[in-house]
């Protein structure tokens, strides 16, 4: 689990550094077979062993879930905008996650359709990535998969932003 978590964090860090680069899953020019040539931050795509979509197994049996503490209050985003790939909302530094005694501040929430990872070999039509940063710029990304169904009122502040 820790290895998969670290790989996911490393991938997220590289994508944030190159978020303006246009890539996709289907296009011949910008598809997975060319990702390593699109941006210097994507070079690991040529030699990496855990490529997107990674499969996260045994999450629900993780021993250290108790080490994750949320310090969230209801808040609206300070900005909502579209990037090449997604809807992204940025926030004032009011929401935090504490993981193993280390504080990470919510920086942004962005979405992927479909979900860009698997949980026990299953995908979902949508995922949200809650990107947190610590004082040194290190990342903690909380990813949540969504299923189609009833409206989720917890997303209203972002969608109405």
C-alpha cells in the first residue's frame, strides 16, 4: 500500500508541474506512447513500471488510516476554472489534513472523467483529487471515485463557484 501511495504521489507531483501540457489517452500525437516526449516532467513515463491507470488494492484494509485526520470547514473556492483536462477549484488555506502528525493544506480540487486509477481493478466514471501541500510544497492527494446516481450536495460549493 505504501509503495502504491508513494507512486501515486510522485505521479501527481509530476502532473502538477506540467499541467499545461496537452496529453490524452486516445490521440496518436499526445497518447500514452508519446507521453515521455511531451514534457520533461513526463520522461518517467518511458521507464516507469506503474503507469496510469494504477490499480490500488487493499485500501480498505490499510493499517494507518487512523493516522489521517481531517480539519475541514464548509468553504467556497476562491476560484473555479478549466484547464486543458479538467475543472479545477482553488481554495484559501482553511482546510487541512493531518497525516502522521504532519499538516497539509488543501490547495485545489480537480476532477477526472473517467477516474484515472483503479480500485481493486474497478474504475468509476468520475474522480475528484483533493490536492494538499505542506509548508515545503510536498503533496498529499486524496482521490475519491464517484458513481452515477443522486446529486451530491457536498459538491455544490465547487459547482456553484
